[in-house]
C-alpha cells in the first residue's frame, strides 16, 4: 500500500510540474517552425524536418512528442510558407493532442545588414483522452484499486477540436539574432470534461550570437555563402506559460561536420512551491552534418526532484535542405541560428 501511495504521489507531482505547459524540444533550433512561425522559409530553400522526444521514459507519466514540418521560400515575394504537424501523448491517461498548422512569414530588409522577419500560424488542434486508463477516488479503498469497480465521474466527451493562432518575429544580422513568439493568442478552450479550461498563452524569447573561429567561417557569414564552419554560438531561450517560466542557456560548438552542445534548463532563483527544485536538466547534444542532411541527438539529465531515475529525455532530429529551384538573392541573408 505504501508503494502504491508513493507511486500516486510521484505521478501527481509530475502532473503539477507539467501543468499548462506545451511540449518542449531541447534541440529547439532543430525544430524551427515549432519554435516560431517566423522561421518559415528561413533556409531560403525547401526544407523538411522531423523531431522526436521521449521524456521521463522510466515512469508511467512519460511524455512522447513527434513533429514534422516542411517549409519553402519564395524569393520574388520575400515570403516563406510552412506546414507543421505535431503529435503529443501525455501520461497514463493517454491524453493526446494533434496540431496541424499552416505558417506564413515575410522578410523585411531594414538596412544593409539588418533584417526583420514576422510570421503567423493558424492551427487546427484535436485533443482526446482514454479515460479508461485512469483511476478515480471511487475506484479505491484502503487496500488500493477495487477490482472491477467502475467510476461515477461524469465526462462530457473524449474529443475536443479548436482553432489556435500564433505569431512571432525575428530580428537578425549575419551573426546576431533575437526573436519572440506568442502561441495560443486566442486562448482556446481545451477542456475534455465539459467545463472551461483556457489554454494559457505561451511567450518565448530567444537570442544568440555566432562567433566565427576562422576567416573562412567569417567570410561565409558575411558573404552569405556555404563554407566549412568553425564557430561557437552562445544562445538563450526563455519560455513562460501561465504561472510557469523556464530558461535554457548554453552554447553550440560547430566544427564541420560535427556539432556539440551543452545546456542548462531551469530557473533556480524562482520557486513555485517551498522546497520544490526549479532546476530541470543538464542537456548534452551531439550532431552531424553531411551535405544537406543534419542529424542530432540530445539527452536531458534530469536534476529536478524526479531525479535521473526518471530516465531523463531522449531526443532525435533530422533535417534535410533541398536544392533551391531558384537562385538565392544576395539581399536575402540566412538567419545565423545553429542547425541543431
């Protein structure tokens, strides 16, 4: 009985830490359209991306997220379009969300080497859950679950669909970039139980600076040409949604064809509850680039109250940039974000 109560407590604590939060990717620049719709068309060529994340695989309250995207740039109208499909499965209740989003961005040249790219996204979202996988209070006694006991809990239905609107913007030069995005701006009702549960708006800030380590890399960035890259890129990502916020800080080291990354996620100066550790994970990244293909793997070492026994998080990313059917304009600078 003590073991059973402890398991329930762990799952409840897990649910509290994940409350009102969207899925997240440690390799956030390897999921550019998920990070912000302003990245649509940012490769200046057709691009396909696939992402997979499995968080806390050693406990029943694991989170598994898939994402796939394709985007395209139209140089004649300085516009990018994208399609993003995200599927997320949460915990023992089998709560699932499928998001299909269409994106548009427009590239503005503010000066010789300064660009601004706003973007917008409209999504159709379907949420569902398998309530039969859940155990409620009227199905328990002092010995644990009651065999064959049903529940009198009322449910309005197992499905909900809604429209979701998001936007973002990027300001960048050949080495520096800063961006902001706002997801769920219309705050749709996501409740599966018949009441009103508005999805909190998520606001994201991200920035970085690419430091070339040799003349070839510096020339490639300045002239907007492909060249073997040797660089270090410190970057930050700050997210807030509802009453929760989180900071990712770290750096990427690129030594073509290899990429390494080291990150810290958390906000130790802020506590949501007394004694609750607000440090989440230390993240290790390894990536490999071969011609137009980029592959990345990262592992989140959990340093929160859940500890390493949760299994951390495993994440894979694949990106392929196709040859552009149209010549790239010398005025259309690529965003200097890391490829992972």
